[in-house]
């Protein structure tokens, strides 16, 4: 069965950029008579803002989203992540790393897709004793390739373009890449529709899926909303929170952003009328084929 999901991080209330991802994943699931799950990605507890998870759920309700099943919280699923890590460790893919950020910056000579490429210091040299230990996965140079329903074919070679990445941090927390892959598999997610800021993470997630023997879901990455300076809308760029009082108008705006061309006459329609239009006319293929799109008012 088609299973989609929306997986916000509770680092603040939803803003327009997160609404766009929610709308796209929701409409695509509805179009396929599928399930739509909500998962709180609160694995990074120190970054969580108290109360934000509840605020997000209330916002989703006020916008008229209806999710299937109970909301899943990553912070309660360490067992699942530990099991996946154990499985990778049994394949000798995992090694400890005691390098600090500064040591990596000083020893790495290659900048990859997502920062410095880790030069495998701890794979080739004895570890420092008494240092906090992160766990990395050994990458290889297989072609990690997938066809995104919106962005086309994406190919990466992890060993040379990303490097061995962290699955468990030195502070003991599981890394996002491992958590998201384990959750999607455990929740039997078949279709992932999310923001294109995660496009470059996808080959790492596919590599983990392959190592763990999981199925790779279908992916569609919608453009992220950016401000006039080209920065992604986020708490950091002070994107304003959504105003539920204008939910109908903001839903209309999100549909426009997603290339759906909602007719002007529903601009002032009620929220349920806008949803009704969207359920009828939603076409993922209309979404702009770009990673980022300037938000015009
Ligand atoms: Zn190291």
C-alpha cells in the first residue's frame, strides 16, 4: 500500500517551507488512496524546542491535515536504531572515531558534497584513549543513484564525494541518516515526498538501505522556499510561523508555490474548498524542477 509520511523536526513551529512539504506529501498520498504518517524527528534532543512538537501537531490539525495512526517520536525509538547499527556492525562496516571537528578540518584536504571528507584517520591509526567516540560507517565507491520523481536522476559516489559518515554521535545520539532509514523501513514507507534540502542526503540513505537489506522507497523532492537572499526558510532565517487564521490563503499559496496553478476564484474560498480543489487537481509532475524557489508574496 502507498505509504507516505511527513517528518518535521520540532525545532520550532511550522513555517511556510514546511507547509509546502506537508501539502505535497499529503496530496500525493491521497491521490494514491494511501496512508499518510506523521513522525517527529526529535532524535537530536538538544536541538528540540520545548512544546514545538505539540505546536506542530495543532498547526497540522488547524490546516485540516488528517494523519493515519499514532504520531511516532524518534526519541522513543532508540532500540530500532541500535538494532540497525548492530546489523551494520556485524558486517564490519562500522568503526569508532575520536576526531574532533577541528582535527578533521586540519587533516582533511577534500571538500565534499556535505562538508569535509573524513580522511579515515581513526580507521588507519590507533584511537585516542579517553576521548568521546562517534561511530562511522565505511563507504565505498559503488554508484549510488536514484531517479527522483521531480529532480531527475541523482548520482553520487560516497567514498570520494561524501566520505565515511557518522551514524552515532560522540554524545551518544543516533544520527539523522540512520534514524530516518530505520524508521522509513520499519513504518513501511513506500513514497518519500520532502524538501529538496534533503536531496543530497538521499544517496547516503540509499546506501544504508542497501547495507541493511531494506527496500528503497520512491523519492520526490519538492523545491524549498527561499527568501530574497536565497536562504532556505527556517527558524535561522527568521521565517515567520504559519498563521492558522489564514490557513485557506496559505494553503492556496503553497499550491501556487508547488506549480498547481489554483484558480484565482478559490483564493478566498474556505479551507475545505481549497482542499477539495487540491484533491481533485493535484499533479506532482507540475512541481517546479528546481531545488529552491524564491518565495514571492
Ligand atoms: Zn576519527
